[in-house]
């Protein structure tokens, strides 16, 4: 439990005038994630600390000095260019994977940057992401870490054939649901602690 980081974050957030929910919305995480950081039961990773510092307009060194990273917690990401869908999806992922570090991105480039400094165990990717498709993003993420499990999210089943050709683990039609996520976890190519059946 990181009491120092929890107290530091609480003071900085309050000083910036944000509620836990307002800070969570700006970071594309759930309010419960911020609550866990502030009660000391969960620590953010290095990339999230940098995002926190920018959001709170403070020197990142203040936060880095108060937290120690842990590789024991699997990193799960969701990339979706529509904020409202991303926020809802993150809540589902947090519910199903309470022991994972769940982070959301609206920009594929930020997801790739995150993946280069954090080993991503599982990535949920929207297929239509503007100029860069989720299919291309999958190939990039697998180039960074080949054991990343990728599950595509889309409203259109037409993409299914192309999706399988990229080395993904699964395919889900929107909207994302707890049952759908649990079903995908049971089928992962590379199961990880708290995510997928052991093989």
C-alpha cells in the first residue's frame, strides 16, 4: 500500500479543484481507479503518472518520487476514438478485471507510446480509428510485444475476416459487455494472471 502517493495525489487533485470523477474523465480511466490510487490499494504506471502530472499541472517528479512501479499488475488498454464509448467500456473492463491496470486512449499514437514503455497483456481495439485502423494498430502493438492479446471491437461484423488475419485473439461486436469480455478472456492466446484460463 502506497500511503505517500495516495496522500500526495489527494492533495494535488483537491488543490486543482477536481473531483475524483472529473480527474478520471480527463485521464480516460474510471472513478474507481482514481479512488484506488487515493486509498493506496493501486499504483499508476509511469505513463499514467506523466498524464496525471500534465492534467494536474505539476512537476512529474513530485509524483514519481511518491510511487514505485510494480510489474505484477497486468496492463490492459482500450483504444476507442469516441470518448463516451471509451468511458463505458473502461467501466466494464474494470468490473471484469479488478486486479489489472486498465487505461483508455482515444488516439492510437498514445496507445503505441504507452505500449513501448509498458508491457500490454490485453488490448481492446476499435477497428475504425480515423486515419489509422485498429487492424494497423494491432500489427504495431504486436511488433512492440508479440504476446499482447488483441480483441477487436466494432459495430460491424464485416471486418471479422480481415481481423483474424492480423494475429488477434478475438473479435467482439459492440457494445462491450461483462459477459462478452469474460468470453474473450477464456479464449486468449496468451493467458495472464487474472486474465484468461491458465494453459
